[in-house]
C-alpha cells in the first residue's frame, strides 16, 4: 500500500468514525416536528436518582460507641461496585462520613459483593 493510499484510507476511517459519533442533523422535512421537546435535565440520569441511602438514627453515649447500619437501594436495571471491587480499574462503592465534633468513624464493614455478568463486561 502506498503512502498516499494509506493516508486516504486513514482519513476515510476517521471521517466515518466522526460521522458515526456525531448527532444526526435535523430532517429538513420536519421529521419530528410533532414530537414533544424534552429538556436535557429530564433525560439526565444522576446517581441520586438511581441510588437511595437510608440511615437509621443512632444515639452515642458520652465517651461510648455505637454501630450504624446504612441501607442502600439501587434502582432496578442499575448496579454499583462492591468494596473492594472485582477488578482494579473499577471504582469501589465507599461510605464517606463528614467529620463531627467529638465523633470519629471507626472501621467500615461492607457486605460481600454479588458476582454478576454484564453484557458490556
């Protein structure tokens, strides 16, 4: 393959990839003119809309300690990673507690993870 052929093929591949990754242009015939417009915020999925956290109140006696249990619910169709995660490139789910006067966080114990197989893995 000559250098000019190689450059041409490379440019065509880049053009194809760019076209495949870009948003489609609106149809000049008004293809979706009757479709209702949706705001980007209505389509955006946030972690707050997928993961719900519930912690029961805990009373800590002066100079004592107490145990808190945190319940996490994940919306159907989504998942979170275990701690520690299965693979080093995954980000572990972690509990973060804001510091408070006179209160310190001890050891955090995470439940054992459930092994699942995903189509993208």
